[in-house]
C-alpha cells in the first residue's frame, strides 16, 4: 500500500496520550467494589480506540497489549468481574506501560519487553481467575485474548454455550477508506481472530491502471465468518471504518436460533450520527449503551483514529501555538505603533487635533483588549498540571505507609501555556517534599492529636497581575533548630550567628541542603528545593515558605501570567536604555563614597542589610560609555538571581513599564547577560537584562 | 551555480567608498535611511547593534568595517539595506549599512567572472563573482556566506572595557 500513514502518526500519538490521561483520571475516580458503568465505559473506549489505532499503524506490541487489556475491561464492563484495589492498581500500571510504549514508538526508542510481558501476563491471569470464579456469566466473550497459549483457555467455556454461527459479511469500502487511516487487511485479520474466515475479494471496481489513484481503495470483499460471536462484535471490528464503507452483515441461518432474532440484514451506509445510532439500535441487543455512545463520538469525526473523549467535546479547535504566537507578534507591533501615534497625537495642534486624540484613545483601548484577548488564547487552566497529582499522591502514600488526602482548589485558574509547562516539575517536587518530609505517619499524627490522614492542599488563584500557587500541608512543619544546626555544620551560618526565622527557612533552598535523616527514594538527597527555586526564578517568579512547627508548612509560588510580557524598570547607562525585570530588584539606593570598600584593590563591595554585596558596573560589563564613573553620582540597584545578590551600578532610573519580550536569537544569536529585547514607545530597541546570567558573566569577568 | 548561461537575474548595486557591490535583489526586503541603532554587548565591532524593523529585532552590520574599509560618518544619505537570508537555523534578517544604493541591473550568469585570488591581504571569500557594468566593476556579494560566518557564529574574545 503506497499510502504514507506516517502523516497521521502525530495526531494519533497526541490523541492517544490525551485519551490515556482520561483513562487514568477515570480509573482514579472508580469506586472499588461498585464501579460506575459510565466510567467503566470510558475506560473501555480508550483501550479500544488505542488498540484500533495502533493496529492500523502497525504498532503491534501496543496493539497486542491493549488487546489483552480490552478483553479484561470488557469483562469488567459486562459486570463479570469485580473492581478490586489490586485490579485498579493493575489497570493504572497498564496505563503507565501503554504510555511508555507509545512514547517509545513515537521516539523510536527501545522499550523493556519484559516489563510489558509481565504486565500482560498479570492481566491475562486476572481474566483467567475471573473465569474460574463461580460468578462467571455465560455471556459473549467478545474477542479472544492475545495469542499466548494459556490465554486461549478462558474463551473455551463460553464457546460451548453459544455455539457456532455463520455470518455473511459484505464489506464494500468507499474510495477514501485508506485515506482515513483504515487498513482493510487489519480488519480482515481482526475478523480472522474471531473465528474461521473465508475471504473472497471483489475486484470489479478496479479501474485501468492509468486511471488509478494510489490512495483510493477499489477493492471490496465478501466474507463468511464462522464463529460464536454476535453481530455487534463483528460490527465493532468495523467501528473505525464507519462512514467509509458499506457494510452488510447477514446471518446464514443453520440450526441454532438466537434468543432475540435480529433482523436478517443490516445495511450500514453510515456517516450521519443519527442514522448510525438507529442502526445500532436495530442491531444491538446486549451492549446497546456503549455502542450508541461510541457512535455519537464517531459521528463527529468519522473514522480517524480519535480516541473518544468521554463526551468532553467542548466545541474547541486545535490551533498550533506557532499561529497564536504570530498573532501575538502582530498585536505587539500594533501596540507599539499605537503608542507612537499617541505620542505624535499629543503634540498635535489645530481644530482636528482633539478629534484625533479621542480616536487614538479609542484605538488604545481596543488594542489593549485585543492584546489581552490573544493572551487569553494562550492560557490554559492549571488543572492540566494538577491532574497528575491524584495518581502521584495515591502511589506515594501507598509506598510510604501514610494516609493522605489531596485537596485541589482553583484548578480552573488559567495561566500561559509556556509557564504551565515549566511549573509542573517544581510542583511535583514540592508535593513530594510535603508527603515525604511534611506529613507524618498515622500513629505519630494520632499521638500528636491530629487526624490520622494528613492533607496536602494545592491551591491556585490570581493575585494582582500574577498567579499564586500554594502547596500546603498539615504535617510536621520545618524544624528550625535542625536546619540551623545543619547549616552551621555545613558552614552556611557562622557558629555564633543567629539569623531570623525567615533567613533560616530560606536556607532550605540552598543547593544540596537536606535535613532528612535518611535518604529515601522519594526525596532527601538534597537535590530539589534549590532546583525548584531556580525554575521558578527562570519563569520570573518567586517562592516563599511559611511554616509552623507541628502544624504544617506552606510554599507559595508567585508567577507571572505570561512569559510574553514582563514588568520592567528602565534604567539609563550612557545613551543606552536597559530593562531590568522588576521581580529581580530588591532595592535601589544611592551610595555615599564612604560606604564602598575594596577587596584586594579590585572588587568593590558595600554593606547591604546584613552582608557585603559586590558592585557590578553595568557600563563595564556591556562596554558602554557611562554618564558618570562615580558611584555616588549614579544609582545602585540591588538585584538578585539564583540566590546571589549584586549591586548593579547604573546612571539613572527612568520608569516602570510592561514590555513585550522579543527574541534576539530570531535574527541574531544569544547574548550573555541579555534575555531579550523590547521595542519602546518611540520605536527604538531596548535590551532586557538576564539578571542571573549577568551576575554569572560579571563574576567570570572579574575572575579573569 | 551555472543554471543556464543565458538566465538573467536582477542585482541591486550599492556604493561603498569608491567601490560598487551588488546583491541578488530577491534577498532585499527593504531599503531605509540610517537611524540610530541599539548597541549589543559582546559583539564584533562591525555588528553595530539592532534595530526595530516592523516589530522584529534585526542586527545591523557596517559593511565598510566588515571589509576593513575606511570608516565613514553616518549621514542622511547613508542607507540600510535589509536582507533576508535562508540559513541552517531558519530565515534570518539583517541590515547592512552602505554609503548609498545606485541601480538595479540585469546580469547574465555568463557575465559573472570569478574573483582572482589576491592572496592574504585582500579577502575575497564573500565575493561570489565580478562583472562589468558600463565602465565600472561590480562585485556580487555572497550573502549566505557573509551571514553564516559573520552574524550567527563568530564571537569576539571578551575584552574588558576600561571604566
């Protein structure tokens, strides 16, 4: 087949990963012992569509694994199996394995086959055990499990009851079948798995070679299937081909009649949802509800391998971020042009000037709304990040023998996609930290007069122009004395020095600092909070901690809503203007000459609060001619990056403003100490300082 | 490079000191008057800085300094030719500062003569070829090479300015 299926791979992966997330969250919501049918159906649909898709694309390992999983899920769906804690764990593990398999296929990396095989074995065992249980109902066993020798067993008892039936299947694909990602061979193979299959191909539709379109399907098949399965099992095989073929399933009557006699023939020219549903109602007896559900979701997007989203179709479209960024850029330009016009307008005089100014004011308002609107398009709810925590907390508390209740609030709070992507890992770190170090074991908690189950609370909300995310726990809180002792031991704090509480708690963000008595595999290696702080700072945010011994601690992360805009302080050095991000600035001050000391005749330092801070002359680092070389004639701006503070010497402060960040790398390259550029109101370019980079760069230069 | 000896292409010619250079007109985005640029730290001296060109930040190169010609004062007639070049890392724009633009000419591939090797004192690496227009010699620039070896990669050794 000449069709290049690869063009559909990305869409398949994207949708499959999304579907797995749906499946995971459904599994977590599943009640042990009393599963909601709707959830079970959702889970089943995901497995089914991933199986179909991966088989189509030839990802045989994934298909085989999901096939086994689907078999098990079908047992669940039919109520022939109970949802136990163990089974739910097994299913969650299967989600992980499927995710890994798909990822390895996507990136063409090898996968550990043993792990997959082990899990598949466990799944098969679970199916087998159910069949040995007396509760096993003699219902249709659907499809045979994966082709391993012992897995063939469970279908045996059921076979004897229903008996063999012969089905005449007319399968006439429309030309576009192949283009929709359907492989007739796969369909035939799947039918073959159901029983013995006689295949007859109809080539009457085949045009002359010269008229043939390589991506069209011209063949049709007449099939006779001898199997014990019901009509809808056969119809299910063709699920993905709905709308792309004419399907006729007729039973060849020979002896055994069914309980409810289905109509003798069902012609299925599908494509319109309602028509399809009607067909399902006629054909189905046993599994009406899920099949109809499926029909609905497929009617919307005919036969591309799109995993059903559990009815969460919210009328949205998928747009590449690139397109949004383009619009964002254009809007940024409009903002600049508009501010240029406003400046011009304010200096105009004459009878029309007032009209012009009011027009410009109107324009300004509209442009601002447009900018906010585009920015909102890039915003996603933080639930995208929060959704991974229920699973994580469940697994961790299991492993550590703790009882933990996870509370998520404010998960509809929206923030920029880029920020969202980068805040996930730091949050995971913090939650792990809370579970491992914060929450105590149930007996200790009870002894302390607290509820046995600890609470980890993630809360997100807007505050000012920022978003705040809190990770709160009601655990043991930080041990002030232990941190101080540890810090003294490591020489971070002098033996006689007594820092205030905030300074002590700040120490836990120092690199390699851990007070855990023993290292666990969850946390305690001392890698962590310093990385968390660095990540947060890279996003232009801040992190703080509040804690009370015995009551718990709370980490508060404050983040900008977007990375496209930064609140900046403009400073002047000579004829140049630079923008310093506001979040990095601690204080600005004027120095008296007496406050500055020299170290070894070179490095200048001055006393700021309780420590000496080096002076970095911006004009020196950037090679600009300054207005003044005298420290007391200019201004010193105390800035902080990666935990280091320096006093940045500039000529003057100009003003604060929000600026749109533009990349220098698009047309040029990365420049040390500069994170980007922006366009000022007069159309000129100003560089935005990368404060941590600048501090590093200045230190290297001083050392050289 | 010799795609049909009779194929013609249009070349924008411009003046640098006493010399005339040319660039493929398809690479030219716009021609604009000189305006003050924003300086960028840690760049070679001929990269003057960056300008805002319709919302994107574009580096500006002084071709006189690039070719080690005598430096000229920037006046009202100094122009910036904005070029758009395809590089390995995508499309890049850059502006080159020249004394003035002169003409658009049609040239045939056969008219293009290779630059003779003038030894180490004169660099011909950015010259794609020479041609004669009227009584003048025009040097056709190899912009791809100019951009590839110049703007993107070369980093001058850091040098501490004396403050």
